[in-house]
């Protein structure tokens, strides 16, 4: 529990008139990727319709909205703000009353100077626009100039400096585009002759779609009445964000053909082989810590006790925009079965430590139950560098491991021992070569140029 995530996107080019309902179900499956607001745009072939609402998917839509969201093409977006304000004004899909297109963006452009310069030279204002809205304006500009959607995106693509998985919908087409480093995930599926795109495979499962393949880095997939066509805009090299494996993706998803659940079990196994601690129980931090705890338990023979009880009606604490909300959210979200812990030696397993707020609070909650020892183990290395590709860690001073040694961090959190996996151990457990991963938060190696920090 640590970082603010990106967004979830879902789109369908269907052969039926209620594509928006399938997008709605897909957004439910991607709720973990953004909880501030949600939106859907649809097209009948003649007109684009759009609805956006604040809060969770369950709160953002009413049955009457789907009477308006007609058509066989639809895209949807769950948002966590990483650029610009979090209000409904910046909710996606991005759409204007010109009724030309709608777009949904997962990721972040850390440098927008080239994009801004293009828009200003074109006579288009940029004040108050976030990165997603500027991307939209660039593509829309070329459409207004008479270009088709394929050429409009090709012309705009070099202006997009950063991480993006992008869905663009015109009145008659659906387009999926991924940045040349593939930092953000995007997959393609098919169901009953319809083509589907989603941030994660779990969303395909929700509507009964069959996984076809991942959209390749630097690739554009255009779907119209004749089916899909695949265009390699720029030579790509996969550098998927390593945190998708460690934390962000749902455990029932697959990335680069690998099971997230099995990878997290492998991370727990790696920790059990590294940490030789005598303990009475392993306590996972739900939910992402559970598969790792299972792996740790199976490898070590130490029993697993799920004594941290999660209130599943509380939003993910990292989604909350302020530090104060994050702190109070942890106590609202997790409660402890104290009698199980009293007098015991416990191993607390979690996926990461970034700000340190959650880890410190969890240690305090555990300590109040009177355990004999608390040992914390983490299924990733210390986070020492800020992210610029869609996670809310813009300042190095906010990263506790960048400013403390592990021993200082152990004392700050208040545990008897603290162990991280090394980057090599983490990568080995994931089973994907380092040159196919973005590991910038751990080693400061950024695949796309970022601002000086």
C-alpha cells in the first residue's frame, strides 16, 4: 500500500447497440486503477455521446445514462489524477462539443513542452489543460484539418513524450495506441465478433472476452467495420512498469503472458529463502500481500494468519489525494484481530514502502496487540527515485527510503527487523528480463527523459 496509481481504460468496437454497458462492466473490473471519477463515451456512427461522474463506477452511472450512451462503439475511463486537478472538469474520456472524437489515457507525459509549442503555434490555448487534454487537442487538430484518424495519430505521436496507453474513438472507429516503451499495459481481446481493449486481462474476463494479445509498444490498432488493422508507428521496446507486477495489477490478470498471482507468490518464496526468521505466524497486508504471504508460508512452513481484516467498502488508501486522508484511511480500512497476535513472533509481509506512512501505522496497530516480535518483509527493493510516468511520487523528499538507511527506516517504522528484496531478486522472481521492465523507481534509470529532480 503506497503509491497512487494511474488509470484504467476499456474500449469496445461491437456488433450490437449497447457497447457502453460492456464498457461499464469492464470499468468495474478496473476499479482498482482509479477511484476519483469515471466516464464513458459511445458512438452510434452518426453522433458521439458522453457521460462522466465523480466517485466509483457504482456511483458515477445511473440506468438512465445508458439510454443516452447508445451505439456499437464505446470507451471508458476510471481516473486517478496525476496531472492537473482531480475535479470532474478533468474526468475522462476527453470530449468536446465539436463531436469529432473522444479519448481515454492511462499514463503521464512528464515533459509537454513540445506538445504545448505545437498547440500554441496552431492557435490552440493550453492554459488549464492537463496532458491527456493536450493529447486530445493535437489529434483533434489534424482531424479538423481533414486527416483521417490513422494519419492524425501518426502526426501527433511524436509530440507525446512519456507513458501512454490511449484509446481514441471517432464516430466510426476505435483506435488503441501504446507508447514506444510500453510503460503502461494495454491488451486486446475478442468476444462474439467484437474487439475489446483493456488495461488488464481481468477486464476481458469480466465480459467473457478471449485474450488475443498485448498491443505492442509503439503500435496503433485501428478497428472499423472491416475489422482491425495493425500499424507500427514507431519501433518499440517493451519497458513495462515493474510495479504492475508488484502491486498495481489485479492478481487474476496476466501481463506479458505471466500470471500476476504466481509472480507475487514467487516474490514471497524469494523472501522466505532470504529471511531466516523464527516466527509463529505470517501476516499479509491485504490484498496485494496475500499471494506473497502464501508463497512465503509454503516455502518456510510458517503458518499464515489473516488477522488484518479489510473493510472492503473503503477506497484504496493510496488513492486518497492528501497525506492526512491517507493516514486516517489506513485505520478505517484495516482492523486487527488482536488476540491472535498477543505474545507471538509475527512476520508482516507487504509489497513496498514508499512514504512510510502506512507501514508505520500498521506497525503501531500490531504493537498495540502486544506481540513478542514484529518482523517486516517487503516484496520489492526500497523506492528511492520519483516516478514521472503516472504514479504520484513527484518529489524525492517524499520517498522515505531515499532519505533514510534501512536501519533508520526500521527504527522509524518501529519493527524488530526490516528486509527488502534486492532488485535482482525481484526481477528473478518476476521472470522478465530487466531490459523489458521500467525499474526507474528503484534504480533511477528512466526509459523516457524526465524533468531534473
